[in-house]
């Protein structure tokens, strides 16, 4: 199988790292070679978080260069826009439609760009999801990450049950029911 390149981008505190663990563990369980690299900007202060996940028969480096990402899984609109140069031709962006203002916008030093989804759609295949509402329906707004993993999982060749097995072995027991429901809602959107 050709190597698959997936970028997960978001803001600190959104659960991008759990999402990358679920993705990485699922593809490992399927027998693929996997490399993961996490870049934490000022993640604890609401800054950007980027995770590269590459998997295939043999993977030599976790880094995804510009124009190489098959899928960009974005937890926030502006982060999707920032990651756009990394998407390869024919790739897709799955994005939570939520807007989270970065510190320069909060302080008035910058303005949040308008019509981000429309700008991305001019250049790429984009699927905007109201993951926040689906997470709320699952029982916890913090499950946005697993909703988005569910949406992305549908576009892979890995069976639904394999994802469920990984979630059961990765997510703490006290959060399991919410996360299983969140995954299912995202997968079946």
C-alpha cells in the first residue's frame, strides 16, 4: 500500500493528541508501519498543535511536507486554512466549523479572516462538520476530537469495528461511552 499522510491540526486543549493516538493505534493494529510526529506550539496557551501521522507498508519519516497530506483533519477553521499548503492535489480537508479566536485576535492585534471555508473550497475538497453539536449530542463537548476521527475513519479502508476496538483500548473507561457515541455520530454523518 502507498503511504498515507494525515495531518491533524487544532488548538491546544482540543484533544488532537488523543485523536492521533486513536489513528496511530488503529493503523498499527491493522499491521501498518506508522510514524507519528507532534508539534506543540504554545499549545497550553491555546496555540497551534500539529500532528503528522504517516502509515503504510514501510514509512521512513513522520514529517509531512507541503503538498503531501492526503487528509487534513482540522479541529478549527483557521488551523485548516493555515494547513492548506500541506494538502496534496486531490486530498481532502475535514474541518470542525468551530471558530476559536487566537490570542492576537482576542487582544485586537489582528482580525480573524472572513469566509475561511469558502476560501479553502476554492482550492480543495472540504467537508465542514458541526462537530461541536455532535459532541454535545454524544454527551460531552470535549468529544469533538473523536467525532472528527469518526468522520475521517469513514474515508479509510479500515473497518468500523477495528476503530471501535482501538477506542475501547485507548480511551479511559470513564469517558468510553461518550467517545464511542461521538465516534459513531461522526462516522455516520
